[in-house]
C-alpha cells in the first residue's frame, strides 16, 4: 500500500483524464503542459504502474487508470468537502469558480451579479466566459454553465433557474412609416431583421393563450448573429425583430423601441444552471447558482 504525498499530482491526473489532454489540463490548472507531464509521471512512479498511455497525438487511460480515476475523483471530492465543513458557514466564500454563459444574458444579468459577489467576497475568484456555443464543462474546466433552451440528456446535473422570454419590437420611426402588423401573418408584408441564432431564422413562433405556438414565416434582407448588433440595427429603423426581452427591455421602457404584436404569446425558453455530476458541490459554486437563480426571478 502506498501513500500519495503530493495531492497536486492526484488533482493533475484527474484533470488530464477528464479533459482528455495534457494541454487542456494545463489550461484548467494554470500550469504548463510539461508540468502536467511531470506530475503524472511522479504519480505513476509512486503507484508503480502506468495510468495514462500517451502518444504524440492522443492519450488513453489504461485499465488501471480507469479504476484509479474513479477512486481519485472521490478522494478529491471528499477532501474538498472536508475543507468546506471546516470553514465557518458565516465566513466569506473563497476559492475559484469558472462560469460560462450566453452572451446577452451574460452581459445584462450575469456580469453585474458576479461583480456584486466579487465585491462581497474578496477571497472568491470569479471567471466569466461568454459564448453562445455549448462549451464542454469537463474538457474546458468550468465549474458551472448557465444555458438557455431545452437540454439534451447528459451526465451533467441541470437545475432550472429561470425563463428567457422573447419579444417582437421595432423603432417608433419604423412603425410610423410602415405601420404595425395586427396579426403574426401580416409580418410577411413587413421588413424584418433576422437573428441568425434562431433556427430557422425566418420562422417566428406566436400563439394565443392556451394554444401551442405556431411558426410564422417572415422575410428580411438583414441577418445578424450578435444580439447587441441586432439591437442597434433595430434602433436605427432597420425593421421588426424577434429578440430576447432581456436585450431590449431598457429600450422598451424608455420608448426607444416599441413592442409589436404585444397581445400574442411568444417564445419562452428555460434557463438552467448546469454543473458536473458530483456527490459534493462546493459551497462557493452553490452560492453562485443560488445568486443566479435569485437574480433571474426578478423581472
């Protein structure tokens, strides 16, 4: 029986095994790939066995490495749990939390929220990466993802924390010049600004209370894949947009934009907090999830 003196080697092995490469593990841990290699070599020397088979192009766990990984992950989880138990519950949060989220929601809601948390807990290190793609939490080393839309089945834990509503809007100048549609099918006669992230971009869902949403075909000669850029185009009178309410809420309040087809029901997508499946979730991660949930309950 052996004892692993340096837990950093164990942590490095788990990171390399879960991310699938030394380079990804290095990015996650903030060290060089060469250091990852040295730590894993030291661990294998202590074990007296090969845990990861490596070539110049890929790596794979040995049979022993697969068994070792399951035990090592549990050991690290238990150690982190002990650290949380010994920290007074009233003490400030500490440690690093890496969060990824969608661009518009991240700018409008997540960034101000995390700024507040950082000010309240100086020992808490928060990283926010905004992207409209679904990142690989494990491979890219994130603790938490905030995602919009229905999720595919996976081994990750998902908790619904809010809803993401859409609205149809245009500038007052556009409406004054071209009029406002009274029903969704009348959109076919209007110039629309198409969001390239909506699939399909030229079919917008509408419905009445109690009825399923029905797609209405629209058309326009301007397509944009960025929310803020789309907002600016609509403010300039480019046409009618079907866009997240979060993006244009302030403009609707100020009158810079006006709602179109306000009496018709529109798309509303679930917002979920997604994190790796673990028996123990660090208090700092739970705190961020709760803060996000509380923020998204606000109108």
